[in-house]
């Protein structure tokens, strides 16, 4: 009798769950038209789970759950301008009404006057402001520097991407942050980091009743969807949340199976071999123990990405590291805008506070790290003998944006001595910033050479992967 009752109870629960899912089942439909009212065919539309593509009439229709997937949005085609308001990406997404069985979401796009394959992409990692003091530093340092960079790039189309941890658990600062990055002369997109979740709730996937609140709701209101894409020139740009959030600051760096399925479907609409910019918060391929923070299921991601030519832009670690996990995949885990949480002017690895500037011309991609408050050609830090405490007698350089293609040569009194030796250690600037306290955050983008006792002048030449040469000299 007990067995029968238990089976009956399980069946009843299953029926109730099935009915609950059915209650949320709905349809969303609409159109995508240009500013002249002409239909735009072939536009990909999604709610973060389901997909549709507009027909020759510019119409789409798809199943949706407006309670679990409240936003419907488009992947803007390259022939159209990126929708924005006051320099913030907007107009490419709309809210559904969870009370309706059928929602209508219409979109309007402005056709570009002329197509372009050239643009500048600026990923900005971890502003991570938690109070007015840090917000002021962001405004007066990072934003001021960004404005200067945008002015230098006058005439270029510029797209910015906040790589998550826009704020530091303080939801009330989302609006001031948004205002700070408005009207910079570029279109600013954002993605979600672990400190952008509202701590009062668990995430949408885990909450039993979304109408009572979920951890992404504040982000949705200010910035839109967490997994989305758009197209510029020959590049397909994707932004994704790779933080699986369980509430109260607890999370795991990973993609859910549903997210990976979404990405695979999103990429199915572009040809194999296309250039893809994937933007995430947590890195996926760091090899340095000090950096860490990798998404746990990165291999599943790589399997999806391998047919494409991919640049991955990530943050989260407050640590600079470039990696190539596959022949067609290059990850830029860039230094944070806030450095080591606004403690000073460097990250844990000694890389200065800053952001990446990526120049795109067709499928050619060239990048440089822009250190906040420094000239554009400031690409490495040079320490004289005695300045780097653990390397007594050595000239040391920190080349934060280096990779295997870089060469770092040194000269003593005008004579080429050869390549500097790469080594692993904790950066001296970071130790000094921490008032001499070592934290154990080692980096491999350090190089050293030992001058002779008679040396009077040392010259260091760093040649990057593009053949550009940067020079610093120091008198001994």
C-alpha cells in the first residue's frame, strides 16, 4: 500500500510540474523593419533559448517562456547600424509580458549608409566599483583615458564591451556606472560578471518563482540579455555569461548546458571559418596557477568554437595572460580597469590598470593594451638593478601583453647582448603597492638580464607579434 501511494504521489508531482511548464508556454512574434518601413529578412531572433529567423516579410514567430526567458532580442546584421541610446547598446532587445500567451516584439534597424569592414573594438575588464570613491576613480581615470583614446581614433567606428564585474555587488551603482560610460563616442555593450548578480536571489535557472525575483533582474533592466550576439563588418561578436550563480556570492565559473546549446545554434547561422569575437567574464584557458578562474567546462566550449577563427576576451582574474588553447583560438585575459580592486594602479601581475584596443580590418586583427594614464606606446615596465628586490643585480622588464611571438632584447652601452631571460616571479610594483607584503601572485611575463659592473646604460627593445618595436632606456 505504501508503494502504491508513493508511485501515485510521484505521478501527481510530475503532472503538476508538467502543468506548471505548460502554463508558461507562449508564443512571441513580430517584425524587423528598417527605418523606412521595409522588411529585413534573415535576421536571427532569440529569447536566449529558442531561435527564429525573419522571413521575406521581416516576420518571425517562435515558442517562448516569457517567465523564464523575459527578453527577446535580435542579432543585428552587419549591414545595419548597432542600435544604441546615448552610446549604450539598446533597442536590440525587448521585454515580454509574462501574463500573455502571445507577445509581439517588433524591432527597427537603420541601414548603414555604406558597409565597412573596419572598426575598433575596446574590451574593458572589471571596473568593479563598490562605492562613490571607486566610482570617482573610474570616472576620472578610466573614462577620461577612454575619451582621449576615442578622440585619437576619430572617424573610426568604435565598439566597447564591459567584460563583467561592472559593479562590486552594489546594485545601486549600476545606473551611475551606466551613465559614466554613456556618450563616449562609441557604442558600449556589457556582459555579466559574478559581482553583477543581486545577492538577494539565486539565478533565473534556480529560482522556483521568477516573479518573486532572480539574481539577473537588475542587470536585465540596465543592460539587457546576458547571452547575445551582433555582427560588424566580417566579425560575429558574441557576449556570454560564464558564471553559474547559486546565490549569496557563491558561484562556479562555467557555462550551463543550455548556454552551450544556445551558442552552438547562434554560430550555426554564420559560415564555418568566420571570425568570431567571444566575450566572457571568467577566462577559459589560463595556464598560470596564480591567474586561474577558468570556466570548468572549457573543452566543451572549444569543441563548439573550433570550426571558427576566434578571439576570446575575458577578465575576472585581475591578471594579464594571453593563451592559444587551439590553433584557431586566441584568448586575451586582460588586465582589469580597476587593477587590483582600486588598491593602486596595477593588477596582481603588475600590468597597469587599463583596457584593450583592438583594430579590425576585414579579418585582420591587431591589438594593444592601453595603460590608463600612460602614452599609447607604454607597453612594458623597466626596473633598474636593485629596484626588483628578488632579482638583485638584474635589469627586469614586465611585458604584460606578451605571447610566444614576442622578442625581448637588451643592449649594454649600445652593444646588443641578446634575448632577455623569461622567468616566473611576483611583480615588484604589485608588492610595493601592497606595502611590501607578498601575495604569491606569480606571473610569467617577466624578463631579466644581468649587466656587467661597468655598464652605464641599458636599452631594452620589445618587438610584438605585429613587428612593432618599443624601446626603453635606463642609465645605471
